[in-house]
């Protein structure tokens, strides 16, 4: 291939440069435990500077210590993502401190399960505020520094419930379905600025969220999972690592099920 052809296909024939990914700054919400913790550990291992948001200071400190012991770079921020004003200020502060914000993973989430006849307005609103509104605020705030850097990777944690619905989860499924509309809309708005936005839709993953389920439900769901096991935080973290990588720059507006085949 001659030099002109290289230019046409965007190939850079110059010697290897220092990998830019090492300096990428990544916010992970809900990093204190479960899936968020696995994501934070993975992104730090991949050379990102990780900023973990959550409320439990003790768990955040243990995550910080683990990342630092493994030679990673991180900082932890106590933050209730349900407080939109505070969340926006904390995200802005990260971008200001580092002069950039490259990656945001909106992972923080709660459940308040109940059948619709008994579901209170409060349980509906709480779940929408923490699972959906927080992601909207985070995306809106992160978009500015990402646009300035002409690079961004947004990943929102959806759920199989947001795709196929789930009895007892009208609030949660609504929030997770809403995340898909939010993500596809911002993928269209921000694509021209080098920013991608995608959803990962986990199935049943072994965390505090699913150990809280009655044993009968846990056992009952297994036969419906083609891969015959619950997933792990690392299964989700691997998908996040890909979607937030520089190499995933042509993947946007996608809903990636990581569910052992449950939703197909
Ligand atoms: P988890 O073990 O219950 O952990 C939830 C995380 O979210 C914790 O780090 C928690 O931190 C944080 N969080 C909750 N409310 C918060 C708030 N108001 N402000 C800041 N952080 C908050 O849940 P998980 O299983 O890891 O779930 C993570 C994400 O994956 C959620 O969005 C969930 O909906 C989604 N998901 C999970 C499954 C599953 O099977 N586990 C399946 C589908 C989707 P603090 O308590 O310290 O604040």
C-alpha cells in the first residue's frame, strides 16, 4: 500500500506513540460495590484514572486502597447521585481538576420492587430519580468537557428488565427502558463531537442486588438462562472496558445485552 492509500484509510504509518488511553479520566457511579466496583477495578487496570462516586465512604476507601495497591490511579468521591445539583457539581469539579473528562459510566442503581397495585408514588419516583434522572444529569454535565476534548465514552447501565419488562418492577423497568431512549438520543446529538453513548443491559448478575431476591426466584430463573449461570461483575466490566476504549469509536447508540442469553 502506498502513502496516499494509507492517508485514505486513515492509517498512521508513524512509529508508536505514547498510548493516550493512559491519561483518560473515567467517572464510575455506584463504584462502592457490586458491578460498579468491578468496573472501577477493570478501568483502573486498563490504565484509566478512575473517579468513583457512591455514598458508602468505607467501601469507597477499600476500593481506593485496592486500586492503589495494584498500581492504579484513582480518587473517590462521596456523592448521592439522586441529588442532581450535587452530582453535576461533582462531575464539573472532576473535569476542572483534570482538565478533561473522557469516560462516564452511569451505574448507580436501586430497586424498590412491588406489584403495581401496591407500588407507591414514592417508590416509583425514587427509582426513577436514582436510576434515570441521575444519568440524564450526568450525561448533560459530562457532555461539555467531552465536547471540549472532542472525545467521550458514555455507558449507561440498563437491564434486561428495561427490554422485556418484569413483573414487580414497573418502576425499575421504566427507568431502565428510559435509559435506552436517553442514550440513543444523546448518541445522535453528540456523535459529531467524537462522543459515543451506549447501554449495557445485564441479566442476573451476582451482587447484593440479586442476593436480596428470594431463593425460589434465583433458582427459578436459572433454567431460562442459556449459559446456565448468573453473571459476574467482571462479565459486565469487560463489556464496559470495550465500549469505553478508543477502539470502540464506531459503536454508538447500541444496547449490549450481557445476560447469558436471557433476553434473546
Ligand atoms: P448493588 O450491588 O446494589 O450496588 C449498587 C451501587 O449503586 C452501589 O455502589 C451503591 O453505592 C450505588 N448507589 C445506589 N444508590 C446510590 C445513590 N443514591 N448515589 C450514589 N450511589 C448509589 O447493585 P449492582 O447489582 O452492582 O447494580 C449496578 C447497576 O447494574 C445498577 O444500575 C443495576 O440496576 C444494574 N443491573 C444489575 C443487575 C444485577 O443482576 N445485579 C441486573 C441488571 C442491571 P452506595 O450504596 O455506597 O451509595
